[in-house]
């Protein structure tokens, strides 16, 4: 059971907008800690997608955006493309555990 | 470009030991925290440990505390994970990642390709 809760799966048609939620608590997302997002394409290592709420590393399209409110965060993907089909993970820090925590991951299917 | 290459994975019996290595290049290794993160087959990501650039700050997940030891050799641009008393539940791909730190937070970029550790009799 992950400290951060994500839906196991989401789906959308090409061109649509999808969101992936990440729910935490007052000791992680609801505290001073930011939320970061990773994309893991099939058979590859995870790649940083969004860091510190809504910053994108060089090369990540602006179709990807992040937000945080209270004890939850969201990743939004607009203009969905076939190559976006992947697993997505949120990550934060937890003061009660004194360590880094990940969400359980969400599998995005492009219909 | 920044590159991380893990090695040292393999098959080990329960109770055994293994030492993973991660060779870093393309950045000033000693300036950065580094971390190990693992992924059991078909499962999600689990943070294992991180170490500061000087090696003075170290942290472990409760699941590995007392059994795993993280270390680094800045002269060799290398990160290590000594894993003792291995259990079946330690079976996973182990990723090395550069950790970026902002005072309250850590995030990871980039990640290596991973090395598979299988604990089985």
C-alpha cells in the first residue's frame, strides 16, 4: 500500500485531455513538500516529467502540467498522443516517515 | 551528457549479499545527492536510500534499514549499495538516480537503466 494514492488506470482518446490524481496527507503533499511526476514507458527506466509542482525539464512538452491543492496533486496531459501511453508516478517527501514516497503508479492507455 | 550505468545485479540466495555499483559521468558527481530506487517485477517504484555529495547525510527506507548500506567514491564517480541479509521481497530492478535537492524536497533526474536483483533459492 503506497503512501501516495493514484488511480490504477486512466484512458483517453488521441487529442483529449486526461488528469491523473495523487492523494496524500498532511505529512507529505499537505505539508511544505512539493510533488514530482515521472513517466515510465514500457521496458524503460522512469523519466522526470514535472518537478516542484509545475516545472518541466528541458525536452518535456508543455502538454504536460502539474498542480497541487491541499493534500492532493494532479498531472494533466492535453492533446493526448499515442506515445504518451505509459505508467505515471507521483513522488513527494513524508515527514512522518522521514523519507521519499512514491504513488502506486497509473497506467495511461491511449484509446 | 549525464549518464548513470548500474552493474552488479544477479541471482542470490536468501540471506546472501550483493554489492551494486553505479558509474556516473557528464556532471560534477561530488556536487550531487545520489539515490537508489527499486521496482519489483510488475510493481511500482520504491525509494531505497540517498546519500549527500560529501557522504555526510544518508537516509534509508525502513524496509532496508540495518541490511543495506549506501556509499560513494567521489574520486571514482561511483555510487554503491551493499545489500546484506537479502530476502525474496528484495527482488527488483534497482535504479541509480541523481537526486536534486531544494531544502525540503528531493526529486530524481536522470535515472540509470537499472540492474536486476533476484533473491531465490
